[in-house]
C-alpha cells in the first residue's frame, strides 16, 4: 500500500532562519507567481573540507545562476535540520534575483501498523547498538520529493518543479531547452516531464583537484551500455532521472498520489507513474559539458567504491541466481567497447580498475546476503536494507 498519505515530521525552527511550513511556501510561491520552483534536497550541511565544499558550491552556484536569468524563479531548500539550514543562509545575498525559501523535512518514524515484519533486523544482522535503530516510513529523499510535490501541486499557474541532485551542473541554456522539449512532447495539452542525461557522470571542477583516473572510473563503469544514447533518443529507456528532472506543476499531484514510497529508486518509480497515467515523460541525451554535466564529491577509490556499492544495491530487487548480476554495472561489454579495451590503454586501465572495485563490492554484498538473507548500505543518516527479489526497501535511522 502506498505511504504517500503518511504525515511528514517538521522539526522546530527558529524564526530568524526563515524556515517555513510547506503551506507557507506554497502560498508564497502563489503570491509571487513562481513559474520555476527549484527544490534543493539538503540532507547534510554544506561541506567544511575544501575540496568537497568546492564541488558542492560550484554545482549549486551553477544552478542558482541559471535560475537568476529566469523571471519568476524560486529555490526551496528542503533541509534535514536547522544546522543544515544555517549553513545555507549566505546564499540569498549571493543570488538576490532568486527567491529563497527554506523548510525542514524528515521521514516520519514508522508506527506499529507499518513496522516491517522483520523488525528485529538490527539484532539479526548484528548491527552496532541494535536497540538504537528505528524504522522510518520512507527514504529521506522520498520525504523531500513528497514535500516538493506538495508545494508544487498547490501552484495554479503553469510552471515546473525542478529536482536536481547535488552533482548536477547547469549551463546557461539548459532550462530553456528543457522547457521547449517539454512543450514539444505534450500529451493531451499537458507538457511532459523532462530529464537530461549525460555520459559525464563525473567531471572536473576548477580548484577541486579531482584525479583524472577517479573521474574515468565512474564514467567507464556507468558507460558500459554504448547504445544508451540511441535508446534514450528512441524513448526506449527510462526517461525520468533523479540527477535532474523537471515536472510541470500540473503533473505533480498525480505523482504525489500514485507513487509508492517503498520503492528505493524514486526516479524509476516516478517514471513508472507518469507512463502508467498516460502522461508525457521524455529524456534528452546531452554530451556537451557547457550545457549539462555532473560532478561528484568523489576524489579517491574509496569514494568510487561507495558509489558502486549503492548502485549495486539498486538491482537486488530483481530476482537472480547470483545477487547483483542484473546491475548495469555488470553489463557485458559490446564488441565496440571490447575493441576499445584492446586499443586504448588508458580506457583499459580505468575499466579494469572499475571492474575490480565492483567485484569487491559484490563480494561483500553476497557475503551479507548469504549470512543474513539481506544486504544494506548507509547513505547520510539512514541505513537502507534490501532483500533479493523484494521490490520494497526497509529504511532505518539511528537515534
């Protein structure tokens, strides 16, 4: 049963921090006739370490600059707590042409009626201090998506809700191009939800000193399907992506009502809902870094491995004789990529190193499944637990 009707928790906030409820934000957006509402999902404070801060600021500022060039634009920072909110208070003065709004949202603790049947997971899996773990109703990202959809669905005028990941870097023309694409793929008079897709899932950031091999490890691992550009252009692939999606206000309520928050891959679930409801959804391939690319706060192999570990867990809901075999990180190489491996020494090195890291993650994942009949990965303040073949995820919070 979908959990979209479960209440969200709102932490108390000091008035001088400008935190507002979703209703207040919706009313403000109506009052100022907001037509582009950018929802920034802030699950932790702005980084303190120089390199992560540089990557975070560079990407976020690119998005705020693009919004500054658009009339009737606002950004709502959907934060996990007051500390995170306070770390962003300098932004309105840097980008005064954009209206800045702040709120705090977290997933609610699961009550007895929705506590997972295997509620003793922390004890059975031998977690540290197992009595301190509590199940919550959904991922913290789903809680923020639901908050963003709730605000956007209140807006009576035409416009778009934008939900970028922290690593999305926007070029100057991206938003206008996506709005044109949305209008061109309208269904029954309703513009389509749109997403860009880039093969540059990690890329250089000035002043961040990201080693080239680390960038290449990410890109070759996620580039094992060398036909993905053709699939996307043909509409034969997932079309709504979590790294960057724009949803017309008119479609937000449909997603909010019909999306199942028990599904971990929220972008895939949003894509499913839009298709099932007969609504427009389209993706566009962008291999021009000046228009759109991504950059992660990943600087070493440990960071790359964390990305791979999380990604491998996404595919565990697909039944398989060997857990993880259906992940696109294990996709067989095409003949063209095999030939490139033979002829391009740098590509071959990056590919081999990425495969070694992926296999190391798989070894740990499969060991946990053999021992506990489930596996898990930590992300932010939450632990996500997956069983092989189970489409629904458990989410735990350590209090």
